[in-house]
């Protein structure tokens, strides 16, 4: 209902005068230039080559703005009506740059491509509502310029992103992914999988009650996830270490810790004790091997060493839980 009211408060594009269409084009080009400069400022530290591309694209948008202003000055004078995207019904919207700039580099590049495609659609539609020959020519020229932006981006990429620079930025992005998601997630998965083995299997063999075992495992898994998530988020804000957002790291660690514990807890929803325990034991085996694989795949730990550390350690914890519960 609220969205419908907001939509009704906007003007349809067909109701805009030629002066207002020019004013909308000017404000849109100004916004796009600001967005590209914001991307450049965000990327400057880690991806300086890509930052230069967005700086150059901002200059192109600024040039388009200046051309539109000259056309407005020639036809309508110095006073430009204040009309923006959000004032027009059905007009494309831009995501706030603070939402996009925290995304991976490739996602930012894709967002820039969408911006150019939306600008093309705007100019194509604007031409249909303009009768002045000089204005139609300018809008058509800008539409063609926007269509050529993909080529411009490619040329800028060749200029600013030679192969060695692309490889370097790729390695930087991979390293950031490992530090922000894989490393805390792996630590959480290991903690959740291994540290909950002893209490869950001790409770299972001590009570031989699958429901009670499930409740103990659920509480241990969720509690460990909350603890690990807060610990990861609180102990390092990422500014000096370069490990990225503490919120993202905390979520990765907390969620994976909980998943690690729930893996061998859920089988105890099965009412038959020995069936539930057998399924849980198989899942434990798969969890430990999965951890060893992740260590080898992403952390470049030699596979046999990863197996020895994780599988042997987990097996010892499992055996301890069974012995304590059976005592």
C-alpha cells in the first residue's frame, strides 16, 4: 500500500516537458559521475588500476553533463528545473553506492555495466518525447555514446589493466575472500564439528535417549556458534589486519560453527538410538574429511597433513566422548 502511494506521487515520464527531460538527463549524468568517483575512491587502495578506470568513466559522464547543460542554456536559459530519477514513475533507480561499494570488485564492474544499459534505455525513450531537432540530435548522440561505453570500458581496461595488473588484482581479491570468509568459516566449522563431538556422544551413550541427546547437541551447537561469532567479530575490526568486515567474519564463523555441530546432532531426531548413532558417526567422518579438503583446497595445507590433524584429532575427541558416556 505504501509503495503504491509513493508510486502515485511520482510523475509519469510522458508528462515531462522537453526542458524537464533535459534537466533529468543532467541530474542523471551528475549522479552517475559521482557514483563512479565513489567507486574509484573505494577501490583506490586495493585495486588502483580499476580505480583509474572508474575515474575515467566519471570524466566521460561529466562531459555528457556539460553537453546537456549547454543545450539547456541555449534553449531554456540558465535556470535548470530540479528533477531527479526518484521523481519520475517507472524510471530506473541507482543503488546507493554505500550498498554496492562493499561488494566484490567483479560485482561493482557488473553494476557499472547495468548503469550504462539503463542510461541507453533512458536516452532512447527520451528521443521519442522531444521534437526540437538539436535536442534530438544530442540525445541520440548520447545514446550512441552510452552504447559505446562498453568499448570505452574495454579500452580503459587495456590502458589501466594490463595482464600483470589484472593478475595482481585477482590475487588481492582472492586473498580478501580467504581472509574474510574462508579462514573464519573454516575455524568455525572445525570448532563446531570437533568441540561438540565429546559432549554430544557422551550424552548419547550416557542416556541412550535420542531426544535428550538432540537437545544437548542443539544447545551446544547454537551456543558455540554465538560464542565463536561474537569472538571473531569483536577481537579484530579488520582495519589494521586487512581481514575485512568484522560483521562478515563473525557471521561466517558463527554460522559455520553452528553447522558443524548440527551435522552430527540432527541424526538424533531418529528415535532408534543405534540407528541415530550410526548415522551421526558417518556424518562425523564426512565432516572431518570435508574440513581436510577445505584446508587443502583454500589454505594450501598438504592434504595428508590436514587429514592427520583433523581426522586423527576428531577421532580422539569422538572416542573420548564415547568412553566418558559409557563409563
